[in-house]
């Protein structure tokens, strides 16, 4: 009986998580709406940085500065990944370490990104040793887009993306389209798991009452 309740608890937690993720994704607007929101953000550069009010949300497109400090294998921003899969014919890469230091971008003048931003993809990757590990990230000269809020000392960046502004708009559309498909699926599976958890609890109590 205790085993059934333990299984029910695990199933309920998984179901609640999927249901919450599904509901959250359902709040996302249509792809056109989300792209329109991103396109409404000003694309800032170093030349006009001083004219922007602190707290303004902006995008910055630029080139990683040639004097950016190198961390690993020519990379100035690093993500170490490990393959969790147990077979050689498929991969399940997960991040085990991310290094996102302050970074200077050449964008019609210099814009400094403060550290701690999320990586929305990478520009370069190397397969490492051991075989199931790799290093990915960004190098000097890579063209990138960063998004965040203006501060007197630079950009409090939320993310760093490999590519140009047009590529970022396309990525937002792709992510939104995926969310509109996966959201209902997650909600359905989550609700099903919660129902299964309730059935397990009811079955356990029924067995207990029969004794």
C-alpha cells in the first residue's frame, strides 16, 4: 500500500509539472503576436547608448570584440555539455557548466553586456574527451544578438543569440509555434497523470478498507 502511495505521489508531481508547463505555454500569443512584440523593441548600438533611458528594453546586434578574454578553446563564452544517453546511435546533451562573463560587443561603438545572461544556442562546438562530452559557445568575431535592459554601465542582458536580428525574429517564431503545439499536449498528459495518481490513491484506500 505504501508503495502505491509513493508511486501515486511521484506520478502526481510529474503530472502537475506537465500541466503547469502546458498552461504556461498556452498563455503565449500567436507567432505573429510574439514576433510583433520583439520587432517593437528598439535595436540599440553604442553610438546612441547615452541617449537611452535606464531600464529601456532593447536588442543589440554586434560582433564580439577582438579583445574579449578567451576562456576555453578560443571560446569567450562557454557551455560544457554531457551526453546522458546510454546508446551510441542517439544523444541527450545536457548542460553541466555555463560561463557567461561580461562581454563587449562592437555595435557602431562598444556595448558592454553584464555577466549572467542565458545562451539561446551557440555559434561553435567541439567534441571533447571523454567522447560523451563537448564544449560549445562563442568566439571573438561572432555576430550575435543580445536582449535586455539599458543600465548606465551597459546592457543587463537576458540572453545571447548567435546570428543577426532577422535570425532572432525567426527563432522567436519557431519557439512560439512549438509552444502552441506542445502546450495542449503537455496539459493533456499532465491531466492524465494526475488522474492516474488519484486512481492509485483510491485503489490503495480500497485495499486498506477491505482488510
